[in-house]
């Protein structure tokens, strides 16, 4: 089973929920930190057997001796990663989407593809949790290739918890689209409510089952709950705006360890999700 944890915006408590799920999973579990621009899941774990694997994407390289200055490579590139001024083409690796079109249309075979490093995947384990974390190199613009590499590590674990990037861009979609169930973590503020609605519409478009966790729930802002009720969206859990939770987070202590009562709540949440998937 693949459970993605997403959010319409950053700072809602997505990583807190992901860790709580991983630490209470009723079986062998993998935690995949796909928030590759700012990953932090490792801070809360005591990792052993740590390994790193580089992530590469193919980018074009021009052989100036073969290039006939036709400009076809620049014409086909939709992302302006190749610029042509009747001189050997200039390649902007950061803009390249590695589609390979430029090498296909080159009449003189002057363009070949070479590996370009864009990040790393870090692997380790903490007791029964297998952990994988993607981290983009500084200056890299596109997260999906690193996320794809992290997700390739999904194995025969009973449960795979995917900590998705915040927002609803290509990065989030890459992490969520193949999940069996998605938990959207939100906060009861106008900003959080607005971005939660966008996240809801996104997972609906992806045809992924989902539910809502409201974090920092002790406020007078009730629009989030009203929206869920009106649209028959299940609120899976409400986590209060508790200073003790914030203190534990700042010390790198998972919620289920700092406040044991939440271990029971997340075990019950797993049971509800298992029931949903069983009925499906």
C-alpha cells in the first residue's frame, strides 16, 4: 500500500504526520521523503547503514566539429534550453527536460547526451523503518527526476509512506499520482484553507482517494471544517495547536514519541485506511 501525505502549502505539519504514520504502521514500512527541495525527515530518525546514490539526467552535448549550424535543435526545444545564433548551439542544462528531441532531429549527429548530476538519494534504516530521502543539488530547477528516483526505491514493504512536496505543482503530482490513498494536511487559516481546496481538486483530478487532517486545530476559523462537511470529505483527525508538539518538533522528536496518546490515534487511523482500501 502506498500512502502519500500532501499539503496545499508548506508548514502545515506534513512531515509530522508522515513520521507518525511510519512509526505506527502495522507492518514492514518504508518512508520516502520526496520533499526534495527541503527534506528534513532524517532529523527525526536515528539512521543506520546510510548510503548515498547520485541522481543523473541526460542532457545534450554538442560536438562542434560535426555541427553544421542548421539550428534544428533550437527549433524543436520547447523549453529554450538550446539557443542558436548561427554558431554552435548554447546549452542551458538547468532548463533541459531531457526529452532527447534535439539529438533526434540533428542531421549530422552532432548532439549526444551525457549524464548530468542533479541530486542524491540517501538511504538508511531506523529499526523497522526503511528510509529514502531525495535531495536536489543547489541551482537545480526541476524536482520530478529526483522524486522519481526516490519512488523507484518502493519495494515489497507492506506500507510505503510518501512525504510529498508542499503545494500542487509538478513535484507534488509526481509524488502523489500513483498512491493508493492521500492524506492532505492543512491548517485552519484563510491561507491554509485556500491552498487545501486546490490540493483537493488536484487529487480529485488524479482519481486518488483522500482524506483531511487538520493540524493546529484550536482556532475559531471554521471554514475548513464547513467545506469538508459540505463536500462530504472525511476529516481523518484534528491535531490541536499545542505548544508541546512544537517543542518536540524543534528538538527532532516525533509526535508519537513525545505524546504517546497520538500513537494510539495513528494506529486507529491506519485501521481506518486499511478498511477503506479493503472495501475498495
